């Protein structure tokens, strides 16, 4: 059991896997990048079901364009839910052998990214686009305080992916450039004109948000094949970035550990000659 049958808790462990360059940029600049949906590889990100009453209840052609415009507004940070590192995630997010995973908690994301804005945090739900019963559980926070679970109907699609991605066990943090989704839509004349007139959406890049890395980063683990000689140098970068706060000691991958019992590699070969009586 992966524990996802339980409700998302503030102390739920969340992981982000990345290459070394991205990790060094994170700790040096002390900024966490929030992506736009169009920057993800999955082309179904933010897609709405054409059978959803949200679409069919109005001019379908207009609503399809409006939905596409809306999908350019959210800023999204994606995390893997787990208490331990994942073999699958190392393989999925590393192009080579050298990478870093950081571990945080839902509580840390809430502390850092709900200040002066509305933060929506929840597990991604994995269901087919035409399954109108699919509904993720999303929690809304403002200035660190839980304020409810109410979201705009279209926002549920920000937390939906096709079932083929279920192995990712993803948790998402969603914010907007403005205080909340309502302000993002109705607070800009340009945005309203794009939505109401069916203009092609402008696709801006994501944003890097300043953050206290001593709050964000609870653990740092290097990939299983990370060179042992390079860990010391990487630790110096970490120490410098965290100063004057207490640093985080880099951990080697638990996947390198060998079992004390049952490891066939530890059994010496038997050199015996079979005989026939």
C-alpha cells in the first residue's frame, strides 16, 4: 500500500527529483520554479472533458477556447508523494547517472507559498478525460491557514492526469500571479478579452518564486550512481547556500545498501565435482 488512501496531511513527505545543475540553481538562487501547464510534456494537461456541463451548458466552441485561455494562468509545482526515495522516479527524471532528490513536506509548501496569496494543494487524480465522476480533493490555504476545499469548477482539471501516469503519485501546489484564480481571470482586461472573445491564449513562461531553502529542503539524497568523490564538493555548495542556517547533510541513496541476509552476490562459488555412484 502506498498510503494514498489516506487524506493528505501537512507532514506528508514530498520529493522532487532533478539533475545536479537544476539543484545547484535552486540552492544558489533560492527560488523554486513554478511551471505553466503548456511547459509539461503531457499534452493533456488542463484539458477539459467536452462532455462536461461546464462546456456543454454554454457555447461549446467558445468554452473550449475559454478553457484553453484559462489553462495559461495557473502556476504549478509538482511533487512525488512518498516517505522514501523511488527507483521509478530516479529513472523517470534523470537523463544520466548523476542527480539529486530533495524531500519536503506539504506543511513547508504551505508555509512558503500561501503567504499573501491563495495556495491550492492536492493529490493529482488519475482518471479518463470523459469520466465526469472524477473529482480530486483539493485543500485551499491562505497565509498558512486552511480555508476550505472550494475551487472553481474548471480547476479540477489542473489536478487530473490520465491513468497511465498513476505511478507518479503526484501532489501539486497551484498558485496564480494574482491573489487567487478569480482575480487572475477578472482582474485583467486583457485576460477577459481573450476569454470572452475567444482569442488565442498568450503562453507565458513559468515563474521562479523566492523561498527559504532551510524551510523547503528537509533532506537531500544523491542518485544511486552518483560518484562518491563528488559528494564532498556538493556538500560544500550546500553548506554555503544554507549559511547561516543549519545545513542539511547529503545522504547517499538507500538503494545502494545491500541486505545482510539473502544477497546471492555474497555467497562464495562452490567448486565441486559431480560424481555418479
